């Protein structure tokens, strides 16, 4: 018998916090395949969209060939907190809602219909700064503030990580909070 399981939780952290049994973890952890959330692999979105359109258009017997550039831009801009399942549901809904052979922004779920507008270049810089800072803090938390492991997971060198920590004023556990 083989068991395949998936979780969005850091099970090692859950064990440390007493919320997951370590004996069960070691029985399940034969081959772990860590997959980052969809918001961290935006390049996968067009391929997934094409696959889901083909799949759901076939089931609905609708001749849908793709989506407009505007619709794809909206799909790419969204953070996908529900990951691939949420994307599939959005595409299935769009396939069912459209009367056209191509999905347009108005066919997408309400959360995706309006474009997030950033008014100035300064706003763009601030948003990038905050997003990177929050991402580094999240990874640091997941790695229990181990800088070497954090750098590996971020795909950067330790010296680059140290520079970013200085730049964002992240000094150590508890000294910086994740601001949303």
C-alpha cells in the first residue's frame, strides 16, 4: 500500500508546536516533494490555464480556445491563496459563464474582474519592498530563523540574505513582525 498526502502546513514546525505526531510524520515522510504555492510560481499559470480550459471546455462541450490577454493578465496578477484548486475553479466558472469562444475578464470570478491599479512608480517600489520583506519573514519563520536554510529555500546566497535582512531591518526572531 502507498499513501500520498499533501498539506500546506510545515509539518516539522507543527511537530515542534505539538500539533502533529512525530511518529506519524516519520511513517509518511518517505519521499517529500515540496511544491511552492502558486503565487511563487506565476510562470505555471498560463500552462495550467490552457490545461483547465481544454479540460472543462471539453466537459461542457464548448469550443473555447483560450483567454484574452486582459483575462490572462488578471489571472497572473492574482495571488491565488487557494493555489491550483482555486485557479481550476476560476477557469471552470469562466468556461461555464462565457458565451464566447474565448474567456474575457468579465467571465472571471468577481475577485479577478477588476485590475489592481498602482498609481505611481513610488507605490510600485513600496509594494515590491513590502512584498519581499514579508516573503523573507515568512520563509524565516518556516525555517525557524535558520539563515542558512532560509537562503537555500529562497535560492539566494547567505551574503545576499544578510544584505536583505539589513535592508529590511530584520534582526532576529521577534524583532520584526509580518505586517499585512
